[in-house]
C-alpha cells in the first residue's frame, strides 16, 4: 500500500467497530476501552508513518497493539489498591484543621507570652528572641551580644521565672547578677548551685 494512512477510508469504520468490541470484551470500563482503542489507532498511524506504509497486515497489527495495551492496562489496575469507605466512616476521620478550642488556647498563650515579654528588660527579650525564635546556641548569642554564655543562660533562666510568675505578678524575685562564688560558677542567678549530676 502506498504511503499515507494504511487503510482505505471505507474500511475504517468497520475496523474501528470491531476493534472497540474486541477491547470492550476485555476491559470493564467503557471509557478505558475507548481510550485503549484510540491509542491503538494512534500507535498504528505513527508506525505506518515512520515505516512509510510498510505494515502489511494493518488489521492484525492494530489488534495486536490493542491486546498489548489491554495487558498493560490490566497490570496497572492490578497494582492499584482501591479502598472503599462508607460516608459515615469518612465523616469520623480527623480533620487536619485545628479545632476552635485549640485555636483559642493558642491565642491566649500567645497573648500571655506577649505580656511576659513586654514586662521583661530589653536585653532579656533579645536573648529570648535569639534563642527561641532564631534558634541560636547560648555561646553564639553571647558573642553576638558581647556577653558570656553564662550571662545568656541567666537571662533565659530569668525568662523562665517571669513565665512561671505570670505577666500580672510583676518582676520576679532574684537578680541577673553573675554568681561570684567560684564553687557556684554554674549556679542560678538567685545563688542556688546547679547539681553536677
């Protein structure tokens, strides 16, 4: 047959009907069957175009391509796992969005944190920001602020005291003084020694 489409126009409809019936007999879903038949035609047309009409048995080639596509379709379908769930079950699945109570608690905690930070000295606020928000280690915060790691530690400890006292109770007791006793070098700002254990 000469180059161009390898079937006479008057035969195309009949061959297509037979091809559709052939594929529908092997694939349950009608839309999938139509897609497979269309893909078989497209592949046959591409092959005949490349080989300049060298396909001798066009119908045999077309049906063989369709069979191969059906096999590939079945393999994909077998690999897929279909899970059926009733609507009542789906309604019980946890919603990823936070519940209103959780949102309210978070807002209250953020408001409380803002009040605590507003009551703190500026230096302690900056230490807290660098540590908890920027994620810097104490030694790096000390270098950045021109102070020692121990002083940074004392500021963070003071912040914990402020947090436990609550913003309405005012400034906590204890000071941010460096512990002068050499035996208590690793002590808290209020003079208590930190256990070495």
